[in-house]
């Protein structure tokens, strides 16, 4: 039996570090910073950890709203969507995640595009 993407990302503790770096990267990124500045950071990090865990085969259950409900009315542009993905890939690099795992995460993220960018 092969290890889940969650396990290959390093499990809960390492994923928590990755999520912290993702949020920090978003807060530094002028293209998306305002989307993340005035939200409950603890809740954001908790939900992001749950989301990444659940989406990669980990033990956490995602307790947030679905992607369509979460992003409804936000008018997120493709440029913002790509900036968020770039921030996530940077966080994976910052945490020494391998190319295979990064490609798998990227594939998952792109699969969510139509749920995040609503026309």
C-alpha cells in the first residue's frame, strides 16, 4: 500500500508548518494580501490545515463551508487564483516538499478553479 499524499507531505505537524507558511506568503503578497488581512488568522489556519489534510488523504475532517459557498460574491480574478497557487507552491518549496508531491498538490488546486472563480 502506498503512502497518502498527506503522509508524503509529512503528516499533521509538517502540514501545520506548511499552512503557516502559506498564510504568511498570502499576507506578504500584494496581489492577495487584502483578501487575508482582516480575517481570523487562527480560524483561517485551522480550516486550511483541515482542508489540506482532508484533500490529501489525512485524518482531519474539513469543517468549513464548501469552496463555492466560501468564495461566493468575492469576484476572485484568475490573477488572484494563480497568486494563491504560487504562494502555496512557494510554501511547499520552503518546506522541502518533493516535485512529485508539489505536482499532486498543484493538480488538486487546479481542480478547484471553477469552484473558486465564479462567473
